[in-house]
């Protein structure tokens, strides 16, 4: 028990709990993330994961692109004195496309074409580099977000993704537009967020499983946070971004619930000496011993 109590804090240190640069806890659109707007996450999940469709991206509608261009000379995009003032973008899209926009295999963005292509190229390049250099997938489509805040700073809202889908950006040539597809790798809930809520707020974030309907999962999360009246679940907030889990796999490997009795990390002789018994002063550690069957669960 003593070893387990000492090992668990060390295990948690493998997770990045900082808010400055951790999109698992504090997602912000920018150089490493692209907001997807006016879409329904349940429909996207159905098309992308269940039906294995390839999805494309839509830039800001041309009418709004023109407003942005005009605003560079005539003032703010959000202020106009003429009678052609545009409605909010979501209302405009509803009027133009109706419910069909949720099943058209396109992901709506709020960027003009040039900026959209630049943002997607940057995401694809960085994701490809990470895969080549470190062998890890970092590009995910985040569906649904938890809006939360810290007790010490309740006026500032943070947004943490709830479901992360591993995806790939691809195009056949530099002249083509990027498309998005699900890689087929395991998807799941935000375990970094789950660890933070468990350790700092004593809240248990429900775990997502393949058998669940994602709208039911969002409701389960909403039920779990009822003690936090200012927190909200935004099930249709969606973002494409780089989520680097770093030593996350090590964190998972050290989970005692994933090992049979007698083989748990805290029950290994070498771990016991490291955390409890110590080593004799005259002991010589042979590197080959580290791979001895009694000291390894792998």
C-alpha cells in the first residue's frame, strides 16, 4: 500500500496539468487548432467514424469574405450603416442551407480560403513531423467541450475537449484542397481532464466507450458536473488540433487496474526497492537485471 501511495503521485506527474500550453485542459483556436463552426458533433461522428467518410472543409461564405475585405478600408466587420448588413453566420447558414448542412460531408470554418489552406497546411505539416520524429499521432478532431473554471479564477472559463478522434489530413497534390479522415485508431474521452477533475475537484469524469451514443456521453458528463453550477457541456463545439499526449502511454501502463494480481507495478521487487526498501550501499546494479522477468511486466 505504501508503494502504491508513492507511485500514484509520480504517475500523475507524467500528465501535463498546466493550462498555458495544454489544449487537453485549455483549448484555444490559433496556430495549433482550427475551430469547426455550425456543425453537429453527433452527425460528424456518424459520418467520420461510423460511416468512415472523408470530409472536406468549407471557408467563410463569400458574402462574409467581402465584408471582411470591405472592413479593411471602411472600419469594423461587425459595424455597417448600409441595409445589406449580414445576419450572424449561423443564422445565415441556416437560411441558405437548412438542416442539409449537417450531413453534407463538409466541415464549416470561419476562415477565408487562403487562411484556411494555410492553417490546414500548418496542422498537417506539424502532425507529420511529430509522427516521423517521435512516432506519435497528435492530430485529433475534438467533439464536445467542457466549459470549466478554477476556484481561484472563476471569472475565466477554460474549454476542455471531451471526445478525441485521431484523424489525418490528406490531399493528392499541392493544388488540391485538404480532406479529413478517421485513422481507425482508438478514440476515447479526455483522460488528462479526467485526472485533473479527480485529483483537484474530486469529480469523476465518465469514461467514453465505443458502445455509447455520444449524446448520451455528453449527458453523463453534464450529470457528473452538477455540483459546479458555472460549468457547462457544449456538445456541438468542435475543434481540429494538435494534442500531444507526451508520456500519456506511460501513465496508462502504470495504471494498476490494467494488470493482474501479482504483476501490478507496485508489486514488482525493483519498484518496491525504489520506493520503500532501498538498495544496499554496496549493491551493484547490473543493467541486464532491469530486464529480468521478475522486474518487468512487459
